[in-house]
C-alpha cells in the first residue's frame, strides 16, 4: 500500500488529537471503518511516527530551554565578574569579605564548579593475609 495525501491527512488528524487520539475518531472524521484506519496505522507505522515526532518536538523544546538558561547564566556571570573586578580595584576590606566570597561562590556555581571542599573521613582498612 502506498501512502497518499488522505493517509497523511488522517495521520495529522490522529497526531493532532493528542491524548484523545484513537483510530475510532479518525474513522468517524474520514468516514471509513476503524479497521481501515488500523490498516493505515500499521502500513504507515503511525505509532512509531507519533513517537518520533514527539521526540523531535521534545528535543526542540529542550534546546530552547537550554539556550535560555545559557543566556541567563552568561548575563549573570557578566554582572558577577564585573563586581569581582570592582572589588579588586577598590580593595577589599574585612567587612567586604563575606560579600566577595558570596560572589566568587556564585560565579563558580554558575560555571558548574565546586563551591565547597568536602572531605571524606579516613577509612580504616584491615588487610588479611590469605590463609595457606
């Protein structure tokens, strides 16, 4: 069976129905039997095409969100970096140290770096000789 314009239109209707999609609703809309729609679905791999399309859209949404987050972080880092430079130019008094430390930690955090040192407690390992 070769896919034609009506089959593609039926697929678009099916896909566009979202969570309410069913072969029965496509059959009613296109005035064919549900069995005919099921044959179209199998012949033209509707289930996989729906999954592929959903994944493609999800990837596009994810990329847009990633770009917005990256742009936001870049703007914040630019501001923070300017403030850190200003601290360096003006000199840091003892009273400024907590604010300076917060800026540096925030800068590291936005860059995905560690902001605190964590140390594991020492582990005592007792080695036994293999028995002979």
